[in-house]
């Protein structure tokens, strides 16, 4: 298979699995951040992920507040995606290397979820300042715990809240650090 075709297939596999994994990670993080699950967007997240999570939850109970079923489903999906990408590019790896890569990729995707949410919140503050909709409520729930410590250190200057800039810088630095633990180059 030509390299450009295999690269395109790897891109499609990575993009599609990442989109669904972002929804699964939202399902994982929203209870931790005490989101309002009466929110229609939160209900949609539950509907999209329940077909895979609920059957696993019957076998794997939660561990305290940790939604182990969602974590396990996300890990399995990421593991299979890494395995498929390896097969497409014609490489092999051991179970531990694939599992380690899957865990690191989930960690990076989780950090990126917060980065994306902060970017969306910044853009919404320019366009629809003070407007309420279900997406805004979810974005606020995701970003406020991350931005709060930065706001304590950096109060608004001249009406501008620069705390998101520093939060994004640190989150992207965390992404670089976590990516360094990835055993495979996928």
C-alpha cells in the first residue's frame, strides 16, 4: 500500500476514534466537575455513550467516584485504534507498548479536551457574551475549575481576563510532557 494511502487511513482512524473518545471523556469528566445532567447536551453525551458504557458497567462497577466502565471502554477503543493504525502502516508492537500508547493518547486527549473547551469559551466570550445555552453551560463547567487558580493569581487587567492564556500554555506543556511517555510513535 502506498505511504500516502496508509497515512490517510491512519488519519481517518485517528480522527474518528478521537471524536468518539472526546465524547466518552466528557462523560467521564462531567460528573467529576459536578455538571448539571439535566442539560440537553449532557443528556446527548449520555445517549451517545450509553450503548457501550452501560453493558460494561454491569460487569465493572464504579470505584468510588471513578467511572471505571467509561475509562475501560475508552481504553479498549483507543487500544483497538492503535492496533489498527499499526496494522495499516505495517508495524508490530507488543501488548504492553500498545497499552502504554493507548493510555498516553487518552491522557493527551483528555488534556486537549480542556484546551478545546477554553478556546471555545474565549470565542464565545467575544461573540455571545453573557448569553446562555446548554453548550455554554457545559463549557463553563469544564473550564472554570481549570481557570479559577489562574484567576486568583492574575486578576483581570483593564477588563481583559488573561488567565486562559496561561492555562492553555500550561496545559499544552502538560501535553508535551505526557506525550513523551508514549512508547510508540503513532
